[in-house]
């Protein structure tokens, strides 16, 4: 992973952490998801950008709500959820440490 990719991932983790804290997205990623290419142009629930037809889109259903995410956004959300649930294999830095890394 390049330095730029690491910074992008860290920014997505920060965003996931903030959105979980605010209640915009759930703190637990569901065990099932669907994905594929499609002409949906849905907005990614994490980054807010459109998911264009040339990108893979992941869709998860949480409490009868559909969440659409880019692949990288889903990975950052999933990892943040696992970190919050105590999966120490994905031990992540604190919010302050993440912010310091991306400045």
C-alpha cells in the first residue's frame, strides 16, 4: 500500500469513527453484503461521493435501511466496527493519533 493509499484509508477510518459516533451509520457491520457494478450512481454513505458505474458498489441492509458504499469505504467502516467491538487483530490508533497522521 502506498503512502497516499494509507492516508486515504486513515481519513476514511476517521470519517467512519465520526459517523458511527454521530449515529449516521451503525457501529456494527452486518455479516452479509451484496456487491457489483451497476448504473446506480448511489451516494456512498461514508464519503458522500457518487458510486459511478465503473466502480464496485457494496450494499448492506441494516434495520431495513440500505447502505451503499465504495469498496474502500466499506473496508474502513468494517475495520472501525471490528476495532470498536474489541477485535484486537485490528488494533487501531486513537482518533487523535489518526488525525495527527493525516495532517
